[in-house]
């Protein structure tokens, strides 16, 4: 019976050590900026950690309040809005990062951003205060705002006199 315990114990210690290493690496990443859970999984898998160990460690980080997709979404929305990025593109980028639709929509709603005003500010910053005089210039500015992630209503608001 003592032999069975001694055989399992080094494995348990090795698994514990590996999970500590995973936690340390994840904490290092989180110290720099917020990360979505899926981002952390991708980055940690590059170090060839076992998937079940990664999941267990990330579950612990969520329980400890150290990792949150909702907090990541809030930070990303605020950062991208400051850079003049619209809600359509933000939504797509957050989905690409593995954030759930519920967290995305909550972050967009709670951001307190006037998207119409942001679209207008992005247009003014890029093209100046004067509205375009002809259709080709207007179309060019609209394409710019569409690439930035603004919808049709926000585009219309950006061109209101």
C-alpha cells in the first residue's frame, strides 16, 4: 500500500507543479492587460501544457476574480472606442477573441459611448470639418466609416449638417 501512495505522489506533485507554472504564466499575461479566456487558452497551449490543466487553472482564475471575459470586453470596448472604432467592428473583434455575445452586448451598452458622435468625430479627424461636396468624396468617407465599424444610422449621423 505504501508503494501505491509513493507512485501516485510524484505524479500529483508534477501535476501540481505544472498547474502552478500555468497559473504563473497566465498571471504574467493578465498583469500586462486583460485577456479573454480563449486568448489565454491559445497562448498557454503554445507552451504545450495539457488542455485539462489549462482549463482547471483558468477556472481557478475566474473563481478568484482574476480573469473575466466581461471585464475584458469592457476594457476592449473602451479602448477601441477611444481609437474611433465603431460597434460593428468591436463586436466582431470580441467574438473573434472568444467573448460571448452576452458579455459583448453588455459591454457595448454599458460603455456610455455616443456612437453617432464618435462616427462624426472619426470622420472629422480623418477628413476635416467640412462635409464632402460631391458624391465620390462622400462615398469615400462613408467607406472609411464602414471599415471602422459604424452602421448606416451612424453614417447618416456623421454627415448631418
